[in-house]
C-alpha cells in the first residue's frame, strides 16, 4: 500500500490524575506519545482517554519489549501482526478497548495502517476501523532513531513531590490523595540538609499558604545548590482536590505547543477556555464556605471544538474566594476567580 511520507517523533505526555468532585480518583500516568507530522497522534482519535504502551511506570524489561515490538524486532503482541498504539490508562487488558494498527516494513520504510478500535483477539476493520487515519509511511532512519533513543537509560519524569507547610493534617491528606493516584509525596518543614541525590527525586515542591517567604526562598536555594530544576507550586487554598490539580499542572513536562488545553481565564462569572483539538473539557469550581468546608461544583462537562470558548458559570458556585479547575484527559489548568 502506497502512502505519502509523514514525519515521526516522540514527546513526553501524561494522562492527568486527580481527585474528582464526586470523590473518585483518576490515576496519573506518564507516557511517551507518538508525534506524526508535528502533532500528537492521540489528538486525531476524537476524545480518547488512553496512553501509549511506552509508559514510564512499566517495568524496564516490558518497556524495552514494547520498543522492540514497534521496531519489528519482536513478534507483534496481537493476532494478524497488530500492535497496541493506545490502551486503557487504568489497566493493561484489551477488553477495555485499545487502538491497534498493523505495522509493516516496506524496504527501509515503516508503515502504520489499518487503525482500529479493538476489544478482543481480532480487529473488525469494517465496523471499528479508523477509516480517516493513516496509512502513515515513515523514513526508516528517523523512525529507528526516535525509538532507539528511548533505550538510552533516560530515568524519565520525576513523579514525586515535596510538601512543605504548617498544617500537618492537611499535608497528610494531600500526600495520601497523591499516592492513591500514583504520585509519591513526602512532607517536610524545609529542605535544609537534604542530600542532593534525594532532592533530585522530586519533580515539584509545594508550599502551603502559611509558609513565610523567607522559608520558601531557603527551599528554592537548596534545590538550586543541588542543581535540580524543580517546579514550585504556591498552594492557592487548603483544598485537597485543588492542590492536586495544581500539582498535576506543575508535573506536566510535555511541550506546550503539543498540549490540548492551552488557556484558562476565570473572571466575572465566566471561564475562558482554549483547546487545540476537539475534546471533552470539565470545569469544576472550588471554594471554602464560612465553616471552612470545601464546596465543589461541576460547572461544565462537554465537548469543545478547536478554538476559544466563553463558558458562563453558576453564580453560587463561584461566589467569594473561589477557584476553577479545567481538565481534559491529558491536561489540567487552575485559576483563581477574579471578581
């Protein structure tokens, strides 16, 4: 089958975890996404909540086997020479559904074709094929170079955060929530005397609102002295789901130009949202009431087309000091509501 050449690349991506307004948890997954002609392939698959098989939390031997399979140096895992391109972020079973494709060599080129949604041993291309996607023909040298780079021993994303604050009970709840969704968390008063090797394990440091600026500056200096580039999160409010959302945003190391959710503005009872491809967007409003109880309201949940959108918000959900969390399957943004 002939096909025009497409460029092939890889980029870090994540499936955003979180504590949802209804109390459910969504697991955080870091993975490497396929970038075809400069755009994540996942974005072409409607609003699919999925990850590639190149996930950072799989054992090294399995990760290597996945790469070797995509290079056709190992047998295809599915009947008919088919490979999993994207699968369920919560489990490894194909019963949940997966995007699969046939990968073939044609001379020195690699060709991906016959994309389909598969839930069993065999794919039904007539009923479940992605007829508008592919085939893609990749130059062999570019394709092999990108995939082989994953085998060079890069440690991958740092999915651990350091929590610093005065309210130990709140930090303990936050740490527990983070661990449930797959993010490690440690609690400390400061970072003084912590060995550099330990500081390098953190991808973000989170400051509670009560932490004085002098203590924050000392923590930043400790990380600088250790040569660690770490994201700093200024906690907006003592609300666990809100803080989790801030941390998820801070841990997103994917290129900004390849993100799906790129803008959130919250002001005067409206939210302004910008997305780079059609996807499901969820907006949740958080605030503390007069008794310091967390109030959460799902204020929007729907499919938005590519572009900018203005979404009116319920007045009762955003009164007083309130915050908006915008979420897609792979991105999270947080903003304080401006009145």
